[in-house]
C-alpha cells in the first residue's frame, strides 16, 4: 500500500522502495523485477536515501517520529534517531556524506543529522509552512542546503556549516515541491 520514492543502491544492484502505507522497505532485484526481501521499519516509512559511499540507508518516517539508519550490507537497523515530528516526506544526504536532512512538512521545519555514527542531530531549522523537499548543492560559492517551502511559494537556501545560515529566499511558482541540483551545483531545478 502506497509505495513512495524508489531508489537504487549506490552499486545499482538493488532497488529499495519505501512502502508508506505499511511498515517496511521492499528490496527489489531490478534484473528479475522481483522483490527479494523486506526490511521492517517503523510504521509509514517516507523515503529511503543512501549515502554516497553506499554504507548506510536513511529512512525517514511519515507516521512515526523516527529516522532509521540501516546498515546496507546486513539490512539491520543500527540506529533509530528521533524526528521532531512524525511527518517527514523527504530526505537528502550531502555529497560529502557528512549530513542527512529531512523535511518536517507538518511543522514547517528541516532537521539535520550527522550521516556518520552516532548520527546525532546537528540542527533544526524553522523553514516555513508546507516545508516539502530538501537537497544539497555544492559550487564555487560554497556548500548549500535548498528547501522548498510550499506555503510561502519560495525556496530557502542555507549555507552549510556548524550553524546553517539562511543566505537566500527565492520566490518561485505556487506550491513548490521537488528540488534537484545539477551535477556541478550550478543550477537547482524546482
């Protein structure tokens, strides 16, 4: 019931699909187009994202206030980290594999964690009503976190660092949702 946001493992050998209406991640063999196993997580997984090194999978939740960190090699949850609120529809991992960010749509917040053990919380940002999606982009100007704010029709841009700093608020069309950077970080598509 309600599969959401399918992503390939970094080696491309498996497709992991969060099943939001249930309590598991469905692992699919793309060559055989067949489910090979299920990884049980908290009720209502929102999305799975892998770190660039492929070691960990991060699963935010849409119904339970926890982020699950899964060791990809063993399929074991190695850490359950509290989310500020239960409803997280989106997650991103930084290109350097040092941060994980989730949006908390119900509270208008973005929560940032370390992508390395012990996976501690680094920051909670008040981003605005209907905080939808989040992504990272690096370019010659620095390292940035971009967040779509549906209720304000804008994208907020934070310079990454020990304390994230809001550096731009960009007006966009109505109810911005998904956000993706170009490979070189020179453009962000909303």
